[in-house]
C-alpha cells in the first residue's frame, strides 16, 4: 500500500508557490480527520446527514452540492495537494457570499475509508471520474474495487448510496461487475447520463465539463446499501 501511495505522490504536478498558497487556505482543511471518526456530526455542529466525495479534484461538484443543499453536510477528500489547493481557493471565494459551513475538505489519499469513518456514519458516497488505472495489475487501486466497496458498505447507513460517474468504458464495466458481486444493489444506470432522465438533477465536475465539450458519453450509476 505504501508503495502505491509513493508512486502517486511522485507524479503530482506542483503549482508555483504551492506551499505558501496552501498555508493561506489551510484553515479550510480538516487537520486531523482520523480523530473525528464516529464524531463527524460534532465537527459540523449539527445532526444532518453526511455525504462524501472521494477524489474531489478541484471541488466544483461538491461546492455546488453544498451551496444547493445546505441541510446536508459534505466531506470532500483529495490526495493531490496541488489540485486540492484549487478547491480550497474556490471555497474561500464562495465563502465571501455563502457561509458553506456544511463543507469540509480533507487532504488525504484514501486507502481504507474505515480509518476515518465509523459504521453507518455516512449517507452517500460520490465517486466522480475516478482514476481508471487501466492496467489490470493495478485494478486493486480502482476506487470501485471490492476492497474499497467493503469499506463503503461498512460506513454507509442502510439505504445509503454510491453514485459513480466515468467516461471510461473499461472502468465502467469493471465497476458494474464489482457492484453486482457486492451487497450493493444498482438502482439507476445509464451509459449516456446527459441524454438520460437523471441529467436534470446532475451536478457536473471539472472533468465532466471537459468531456462534454468533446461530446464524450458519460456513464452513470447509483447503487444502494439495502
Ligand atoms: C481523474 S480526477 C477527477 C477529479 C474530479 N472528481 C472531477 O471529476 O473533476 C481523480 C482524482 O481523484 C484523486 N484520487 C485518486 N485516488 C484517490 C484516493 N484514494 N483518495 C483521494 N483522492 C484520490 C486524484 O488525485 C484525482 O485528483
């Protein structure tokens, strides 16, 4: 596990003056997420449901959700600091107009989600354009691999969901297979999200916007823990 992390970190692109820029917005980060395990509602000072995005990139999707659904709490996790910096800067800008106290960012790579959240603590998980890891020998790193699904099942409440979007047909087929072999039940599924009935309530991500300009089809599914 350690090795795969190191490989990913080495590939990170650095932003100019990244450390100084990060220091300025680090007050928006949850410093020690592991300590909040089982107590995330205290971190938000309310009892509202909590939703996670893993691999939030530059944060457009989760900031839109948090603005639109202020009666819900959101936690966005991103391992690449240079990318997360953009999300934090966006949040800082948004905060000039909106409180957005319902959104917390975490700068970590998830290996086992159960390190941060207790059983039944989470109401929904968003996986948007997760890294496809196309080589089959890297399949275990895909965020929809059964080893990750086991963790999601544990932290999700009954009725909790995973929503998954990708442009990548190989990751799509793999993810559908993994979910079909898991305790989750797929309740929504389309191979062309933007032409489907689900598009009207869809919040787009940065990657999605880019792919739409290229007329790429977006695969989407929602699976629930029964
Ligand atoms: C292809 S990008 C998509 C970003 C964003 N969701 C979007 O759709 O615009 C995938 C992101 O997931 C992050 N990521 C991949 N594995 C992760 C993990 N295990 N924990 C946290 N972030 C992860 C990567 O650093 C990258 O920024």
